[in-house]
C-alpha cells in the first residue's frame, strides 16, 4: 500500500507510555520505551499491510480447543478503536 509519500511517524509520551503512530496508515501502537513503541508499531503496520500473520487453519483452531464451525469472529467487522 504505497502512496509514494514518505511515511511519517509521530511519537508522543502519555504518562508512562510512548505512543507511536504511522500517519500514512493510521496504525497506532504503544510501549513503555520509545524503542518498544517503535518496534510494536513496525509489527502492527506489517500486520495491517498483510506482510505478516494469516488466518488460522481449521486444524490450528481445533488444537486451540475451538470448533471451526463455531468460529464466527472472522465474519464480524472489527470495532473502531478511534471513535
């Protein structure tokens, strides 16, 4: 998802937490240190962009004690945490 614009990251402190936000994607993460916040943001942006992570297989769900027929969370819209 490249727009040709250099990504900008904002880094702010809120109490004991550092908040890191990628302005291109709107993805936000946090950490107790600047380094941790930025590392967490890297992972969150990669997940957002589909670069890492994937849906579990039915077998993986069964191993976790979940009946794939009962797994309906993938059919729901995620909550909007920016409201």
